[in-house]
C-alpha cells in the first residue's frame, strides 16, 4: 500500500527504523511509530504547550468536535455505504487526509473500521504519541500521498482544502490570501484524493463555504467571525470544488449534503451570538436534509459545505 512519494515505487512496511526506496530516498520512523515521508520537513503549525490553559481549552474543544463528527456523522455514513455496497465495514480501508491529532483514526479503529491518517503539522506529530494506533499516522504531504493507486474505499478530508495554496498569518489578528499557484495546488490535492480512491468508493470533503460571507472557523479566536468577500477568499465555493473534481476525475458525481450531523456547535457556545444562533442554524441545517430543500446545501445560504464524490449512481446511502 505504501509508496515512495518521490518516484511512486511501492514500499513494504517493516521493523526497520528507516524505509528505503530504490530511487535513493529513505524515510525514517516517527517517535510515534508511523513513517515520516516529509523527512523532518514538518509544517510549523503551532507551538504545543500543555501548560497553556487557552490552548488546552481549544484542543479539548477540538477533540469534542472530532468525537461528534466521527460518531454522529462519519462512522454512520461509512456503515451505510458498506451496507449499500454489500461489504463489511471492517473490511473497508479509510484514509483521513489531514487527520490533525489523529483522534479520528483511533475512533474509527474503535468501531472496527480500518483507518489511516496523514498530517504535516509538527505539533500534530507530537500529539500522535498519545494515540492508540500511532503506527497508522503518517507525516506526509497531501499533494503527494504515500499510497498506491486505489488503496482506499473511503477518503476523508475535513477542513483541509481551505488551507492549501494559502498564506496565513496570525500576528495582530488573522490574515490570509491565495498564493499565485493556489488553483494548481488545490487541483493536485483533489487529483491525489481521486488517485488513491477505489473505483466503487467515495470521497468526503468539507470546509467553510467561500460563498457565505461569514467565516466562523478562521477568525483568529474560537468561533469569532471573519467577514470576507464571496470571491477570491481563502475559502473555496462549491463551484470551485466541482471544477477541481471535473478536472481530476469526471466520472465522479458530486452530492452536497447538509452539515446537520457534521457540526456540533461546541465552539460557538463560548460566544453570546453563538448561543443565540446555534439553535437557529441547527434548524436550518435540519431543513436541508429534506429532498425538496437539498439544493440549499450547495448554495451561498449554507455556511459549511459538505460534498460527497462517488461513481455509483445509487447514492441513497448518503442520506440518513
């Protein structure tokens, strides 16, 4: 399953501390046990400080969100897909592309779903030391996945695409802008997701909606609002995601779905406006679950886009 991201040659996992490739590249093991395909060139995401109360609170909120996403949304979706495909969930191979702390992989394994995760963040790699299946967590670049073609039945990417091809700064508030090759990077990312997908599998990609003017996920502090223009912002719109998939693999059909089971609103509760509007948004997302209103899931009226890409014409399993 593992390949050299430099030349594409297959690598066989072993007990050695370093995996080597015929092309001359070598990949050491991380302290957590996974493979370091970045060869030490990790992304400096944040300084992990367990003694920082604010950071500890943020990471605890993140864990609550991951628990909610995996147990209420992702795992049930995978099981519905398995039943519709005539497979057992335990026989599926799942990739979480941008797995962060790695908790998602632990949670899937706890439900007998075979999962792998990749991330490039230095702090994330330190968090992996506390995971139950750290050997399934790989340090890797999402634009050059270290997996062979058609390795996975399910490929997940939650809250990652909006950071690809973007320059971000957090000094004196949060600022971001698209790099000149942003479109090329994002297309390459989607091509990699489709490359490692098995023919009858599915991809789930989600992110804040660039067409919605308020961004509740990248405001600098927990759930603070970042107002932005609907065009040219770091956040992609559904039309952009659709264009990437058309260019990467036109055989995939995209189905936008309501984020009603995806979001828990636990971070929003720290703000007064979050406590007021969360019930309203939950009702709004619930309405999107109804077929006559499902078109709203891809519209500028939805703050968080959830898109499923699959080749099967029978997509009834997507909806609860």
